């Protein structure tokens, strides 16, 4: 880390001892999983730096932004449009937790049979080890799955929380609800920041978010080449950092990696050999530092070429149109784009099934690993339909249901190894 | 049973061997749990008869109704308004399963970590042991919890299924959604039955459903007296049979029990002694033959005086107004009533918390047993708020999370016994 951030963390009210332990584990974990990789694009050094400063410099930046009267909004879900925060000059950061931290505290509030993602955000918050919670002015939740929907009722007594409602179905009434929730959210953000959102400021927000999506999309698209120019772990890291980093700097850094990957592809330089089995990972989001399954896949002789996930394609697919002369028209454009997100909370959700097949084909994947968190009802139940769909498309599938613990590492290694062996050309 | 129904069951396509096994278990279970009780109201004999014929005479009645061109609608949830089915002269029956049957088949479609209620309806359907599925023209589902919402996507390929959408929140848009879904449902039912719903027919449906609620309400209200005139198991049975039986005959039979219970109260005759600890059960619905927890409670020295549950007060609380001169006005009345149902799928759901306290006080309960099915995220998560609320109200609480298996009977007996000991006056 670039300097001693302990005074800042203390000021924020973190539990310094527990936080130090977290950083030690995280640092070791990151070294083992990322720094051990060979032939990474040089541009990944930026992300190594970002990760080393994810609780340091980045938090300092958030506090500096606050000192300039900007607001910091912390979110859990793709459905909260960053464009609106950007239009008010606020900073939006992601809060999803990807580690088994503070679970003993989380389980005082939540059923044991709650998915790790939800327990993790409770744990990070209540164990006072997450500077993003402490640096944020407002936490924004959303009624997506039952787990989050009901957890927010408890969480609202612990943090300054705003909850956005969500529809279950993509019919006209569902669209109306999403639009009215986006308008309510926009008005709330105007009030919070004291900044009136204009056509110009919202267009600027749309532009920044689109450029971010396009930059990530460039890297992701290059992975269809064989050999693939970047590892799945590094690609996931880019997708993860997208939720934390300053969007302009991030976009610039990702475009540099895309340039580098383009050259690699042109020169037929890959991060693995051409013979390496190619895997599409599909399912639940993987928040930092949830690198378990990708690490298992890529240390068992395969390479990941795509993420059909919220921390992946669901976040960057489809741009928001900037056509329109009123704020309402632009909000309609937001709804158009966000309503296409094919999260398993929707019913029916056939678009996702089609998209998995399409991604597997576009990326020339030899097989799909469906990843779901234990107790995540939407993704676990939908995995039956994913299985049927991939069977029909004759694409091999391995279904993994796991949590954030390391207890099933032996079993995961065995299952993934057997799957990789099976899909080898 | 009054006659040999095997030919009917065969005709319906049931798996006769598996179905016989179910009936044997069910019969023995019923005898042990219900017939062993002392001092039951005489009127319960009707319910003993109904239960002995639940797969026999009642199915014959459904088939007779169909022979007269009436339609049979099978539902899982309180939010499907029986008034609409009644207005089309259709028969509505409940489908929720309360036994661990066909789970091995259900788990071919659903995650193992799915609640027993959902696995049970899949199991009963796909093991071909439920004549209600086979006798129904249409199964009506609804987007309540994630488990059901996503399970219906799979179930729609197995049965003729109509799914009603539901809101997450009780705001204006939520109400609009429910109303539009009720209108869509009404139109679908008109098409299915070939019967135009009129103000008159809908008022008739409202009347029948209200009378049913009032009759059950009379019995439930009498349980506030000490000693209580009826056991919790028998009261639950009345609530359960409400979903299967012919509504007019049912209402009549329940009113007779209410008359009998009134006399008992007047004469200070109870089903247990005045000193017996009184318990309110709150939480997930208990579908036939899910009598496990009530049996444990009432064989450990306590008596149940109320059910804060879908198979209980949530089903009968609040009547539908029959004021109105148009079908739309009456649909508005339906929405008014059904929107008050305080299921844990809603967020926030403070009404339920208040109602538990109110019921506990009205019924003079010495304690509350919160009953939830394992993997039922809405009720399990909400139980934290129930706990906080009851603590504030100084009402003792025992939280039970269980499933349909008998494996935890020893543990349940121990925990309930200790709780009953604790709340003894």
C-alpha cells in the first residue's frame, strides 16, 4: 500500500484489528491467485495497484469527493443505474461482499440458510471492516430476490438505506413500475445531492457509463479468439473493479488492456495454449474477493473465456441510448436498457437461456460451468432450465453450487478436473 | 372409505400402488393424531368423514361437477380469489402438499434446498398420487416467493398452468398490478368456463366466500375463552379443509361446530383444563397432512389457541365488501381485501408483526411458536423482526424451523417441552 491508512480507517470507525486481518488474508489470497499467473497483459498492473489500494487510496478518493460536497452512493445490484448518480456528480460504488467475513455477526440477524453474498454484506458492515460502507452517504438496495428483499427490512435499522422496488415480470406493468422507481430514485438523488438533473447532466452520465461498458466489452469480445489473450481471472477482476473504481480512469485503463489484447490476438499470443479447454462461467455474481471457482477452473487446465453474470456480461451488455430532449425520455432509455438485464429474479427468463447458448457459441466455449451460491433460489432453480437448454444445444455443463468457505475445495478440484478432462478436444 | 374408489383413481391416471401407500400412512397418521384426542366437539365427526373421503367422495364430486360442465381450478395460494371462480360456477380447490411424498422425483426438477411445500406439490403431482391435480382443468400459480415463482417455470411444462403476477410492495403501483392481474384472471376464467361474470354472480361469489370466512371466524374467536372449547389440531383441520370442501356444506358444518363451541364456552367446558399453557402458532402455512408441530405442541401439555398463518387467520381475516354496481367496483373490493393479506413476501410487512401481537393478546396466549419451513426465505428472514417485536411486547417466543421429515421429532419434543414448562403460569 502506498501509505499508512490506519488513521483514516480509525477515523471511519473500522475495527482496525479485524480489518488488518482481512487485508492480510486478502493480500495473500491475491498474490496466490493473481500474481502467480504467467503472461498476463501488462495493463493488468493497473488492476494489481487498484486492488492493493482498494481499501486505501480509493477510500481516500471517496473522502476527498465528499470533502468537495459530492455524495457517495453504495449499491448491491446492476438495477441501480449509475447514470443517475453520475448525473448528480455523485460517486457510485458496489458493496457486494465476496468473502466469509463477519458471518457470526450476520447470523445474529439472518437465517443461517441465507446465501453467502447477503451474509457477506451484513458481515462486512456489522463487523466494521468495510470502509465503503463507512464512506458512503447512502446505501441503495433493491427488491430483487427474497433474500435481499427481506434482509433490507433488517438492514434499514443498521444503515442509512434506500430501497428500490423491482418487478417480477417484464410485462407492461413491470416496465411502468421500473420507470416510476427510476423517477423516484432520480428525485431522491436530486434531493440528496442538491443537484437538479438536466438533459445535459444525464446525457453525460449515460456517456460515461456507456464508455465503461464499451471498454470492458472490447476486452471481453477479444476472448473469442484462440488462444485467448487474457485469463478468466484477470477478466473477472476487470469486471469486479468496474464497481469500485473511478469510471473515467477505469475506462481508460481497460481500453489500454483492450489495445494490448488486440495486439496479442494479431500476433497470435495467448495467455494459454490453443489446446486449452475453454469454459464459459454462468450464474451468480462473484464479488471481490470471490475468486474461488475461477481459480479452481484455471488451475485445472482450462481457461475461462466469458462470464454470463452480473459481474460480467449482464453489467456491460446493451448500451443506453442518449437520444432524447427531456429527462423523462432519457429515463425511458435507461428503463429500456436496464429492463433487458436477464437476472434470474425475472419470470420467465428465457432471454438468459438463449444468451448462455449464444455466448458459448460466440466465445467458442467447450463447456459451461454453472456457478450458483448455495441458498440462491432464483439461480439454483433456474439452473434446471439452463441444463435442459444446454443439453438441447449439445453443450457440456458442470453445475457447481457452493458458498464462500474453502471446505469444498477438494471436491471442487475433483469435479472440475473431471469436467475439463471430458471436454478436452 | 365409503366405497372402492380404485377404478376412479385408475381412470384418473394415479399410480395406484404409491397412492395406496400414501392413504395407508395418512390414515394411520390421522388416527394417531386426531382420533386420540379427548372431548372433541361432536361436530368434528364431519371433518373426520371429510378427511376419510378427501381422495374419494370429494374427488367424485369434482368429477361430477366436471360432468356438468363446471371447471375445477386448483390453487396454491390465498391471493387467488375464490370469489372469481365461484362467480363462474367453477370449483376451486387447494393444492399445497403437506407430506414428504415424491421428493426423489421433485428433486429431479428442483434444488434440494427448496422448501418442503414446493417439493411436496411437485412430488404429489409427478408421483401421480394426487387426484386433485388429475381432476383439475387448470392449475393456478402466483409469483409470491422466489421458490414458487421459479418452480412454476419448470412446472408449466408438466401441467396446464396459469401464473398470476404479484407485487413486492403495497404502494399504489403494487395495488394497480394486483388489480390488473385480477382483471386478467377474471377474463381468463370467463374464457375457460364460457361464463360471463356479472355483478350478480360476483356478488354471489363474494357472499359464499365471506360466509365461509365468518363461520371459521366464529370458531376461531371462541378460542379466546379459557378453557378453550376446541383443540388447536381440530381448529387447524377446519382451516385446512376450507381449501378442499364444498364451500356451502363446509360453512354449514363449521357453523354447527361454532354453535357447539358457544355452548361449551357458556358451560365452561373446555377441551383442556384452564391451567393448560396457551400457544399462538405463527408463520408458514400447514397443508394437509402437515400436523407435526401442532401435534408436538399439544402432546407436550400445551394447547394452541390461534394460527397466524395462511392456513389460519390470514385466510379468513377481513371480508370483501359487496357494495358496488359494476364488476370493476367489485374487483376493487376484492383488491382491497386481498391486498391486506400480510404474507412475508411483502416488504415491509409491519402489519403482520402488529397482528401477531394483537392475536397473542386477544387470544390470551402465554407464548408464540414461530413455525417456518426450512429454506422459506421470506418467513425465516422475517422471524428476526417477529422476535424483536415479541421481545418488546414481552411475549415468550419459540422459533421452530423444520421440514416435513420426522427426523427432528426428538429435538422438537425436547424444545417444545422446555418452552411449555417455561410459559406455565
